[in-house]
C-alpha cells in the first residue's frame, strides 16, 4: 500500500493524490473485512484528520474510518462499545502491515464514538457539580483509557475539582475530587 506524506509542508497535488489513493485502499481493506464478517451492506468512508505528535516528536497522520451499518451496526458496536474496540484492534493490526508509515487509526460505527463522547462530557460536568456541591469524591465506573482521557481533559480547566485514575485494568476508573479551598 502507498504511504503518507512525511512532512507538514503544504501538500502538492501529487501528495494529495497519493493520500487519496491510500485512503481508498484503506477503505477497500475494511470493506473486504466487513464482507467476511457478513456485513456486506455496510458502507465505509475514510478521511485523514490533523497531524498528531507522538512521544518521539515525529508526526503521523490519523485516519478516521467511518462505517455506516444501519441496524446491524449494533452488532459491530457491542455492549458499551466492546465489539467496536475489538474491530478497531483488528483493523489496526491489518493496516499496520499495509501502511508504509505509522498512523493512528480510529474506527467509528454509526457515529457511536461522537455520541459516546457527548455522554462522557455530560458525565464529567455532572460529576464535577456533584463533587463540588457534596464535598465528596465521585468515583466513576471502570472505563477504557480513551474514555478516561476524555473525562480528564473535560475537567482539566475546572479549578473546583481534580481528577485521577485509579485501579488496574480492566477496572481502572476516574475519581473526581473536590478541591478544598
């Protein structure tokens, strides 16, 4: 499979063409996987998000793969997104061998991740209010790392509360603590 451009400079028509071809090939690989999983009616759309910086300070692209699967999408999402996490892992593993450069792969089905993020942001705000008004720690249910990160990020600017993750996987959870003044 063709790779992504490696610089952050203005993209040329040739590099945009290369990127378009890469995204089309990613879509094709995901479509084939979905057909094998008996989801042949699902549609797949890929696009590249902004550059992100990894821990070694090199930049790499984020590829977002959106799958629309109608009512059967529930099977791809699973309980609390468990099947979606597994599907994303499988797709990442398949694509890792195909891409000539590292990329962050994010898979969404029927807009589940966007909806889930809104739920998490509401949960964060509600937990902050409850911690502040009660003066007690609010312990949230266990969450995956990305969901915990959403909670921490949402409350990072709240001066009335602090957050901390505690426990071991798979039972790691966020604690929202009131800041005593």
